[in-house]
C-alpha cells in the first residue's frame, strides 16, 4: 500500500483518538484508504473484544470501527472536494443495523461511500464485511471541526 | 447498592462481553441497576479512550456504553414483565445522537427507559449524562437470544 492513510494526515493535535489516532499508543490505530470511490479500512480485532458469546465481536466495537472509518472518509472526501488539507470530523449521528453476528479471528473490511456533502456536514454510508458476509451497515453524519484560529 | 447488577444475572456462557461481561477480565465490566422505572449505569472511562482531541471520550466508546446498558435494560425489562430469569439480548439496531462532547475524567451516568416490548424485541431510549450535561441520546432495538435447547 503506497498511499498514506487518511488518519496519518490528521493534525498532530487531532490524532489522539482511541480508535484511529496515531498518537494514541493504547488504541487501535485504524487506517483508511481510498479505493476508487470507496474508502476502505481493514482490521482484525483482538479476541478479547468478544460479545456475550465468545467468538463474536461485541456491538460496541462494531460501532467504533464504523464510526472512526466514517470520520476518515468524511475528512478525505471534503479535502478532495475543496482541494484543501485533510481536516478533522466529529460524529453528529450514528445509525448501525446489525445484520449478522460478526466473527472474531478474521480480518474485517469496512467499506464507505459518501452520500452527501452539505456545508461542514458529510453523510457516509458504510458496510462491515467478514469475507463475503455482510455483518452490519451504517449511516453516519459527521461534522467538520472549525479550525482554532 | 444492595441490588444485584443485571449483568451478574446473565448465564455464564453469555457473560463474556468486553463491555459488560463479568467473565471478560480485559473488559469494562459495566453494571446496570433499576432505579424506579429507569435503568442506570455509572462508569468512569479510562483517559486513553480519548477522541481526536484529548480530554473527551471517543464516539465508539459512547456507543459501546449505550449499547451494553441497553442490552441489560432490555433483559431486565423482559424478565420483569414475564416473571422469568434474565435472558440475553443482542443488538438489532442502534442510533446515537451526539449532543455535546463527552468529557473524560468524570463519572458518566447512563439512564435508560423501555419504550416498547413486542415479541422478543425490546426498544430502549437512553441518555448519557456528565453531571447535569446531556452529552448523547440513543434509541436501541434489542432482540432476545433464543435459548439453546
């Protein structure tokens, strides 16, 4: 992968997120990349992020992966549209539909498409896949942080 | 607190969740209790669950706390209505609205009410508060696992 991950373009002061911040040594350090019109992130969660039943990922981590990947997708899409540096987005609203149990022990793929950019707001539609199995879908509204002067 | 936490009534084989399972030594071990018609959980996240900017909780953990507390609320409400033992619920759909940034370093309060019980499905409305500040709201649909024969 020769591309720079979107999260590695965040300003240093905005790179502390547990999910995706390169400056958070305790965190997951998720990395997202463009693949054509889709933004993609691959991640294999640790087995201790189990749901109630061992062998399956817990719902909170499913939401976490989708949320951080949506933030990166929104930031990259806005930067591309405006020809600006990648900014930082925070979540306004998150909706996840859990389609099938998400297995642990396999690499998961998150695929995201931007459905709307309106002012500082970007809407992102996502899928979480384990191999060919669609495990969850999401619709997430992200809002760009106003840069501090 | 003399009540037993709802999560401590889950069957041993369903108590491995990273968010709320007493059998997950790596996890948060959230505990939820009835307070009248509301179900309440209090938790102080570790500082490394930061969002992009230090000092605030990341969106994924906000969703995680709401999700696990909704599962407990649904399980307890169904058990109370049917006069049965507490079962185990999984998430069908989760919607979170992020109202204000959620601070780190303070105890957070999750308050939940059941708005509907229909068949095996329970709908839960939740608030996440930091002191008197409403930081997030959620609407979560939980579905009861069918017991294995």
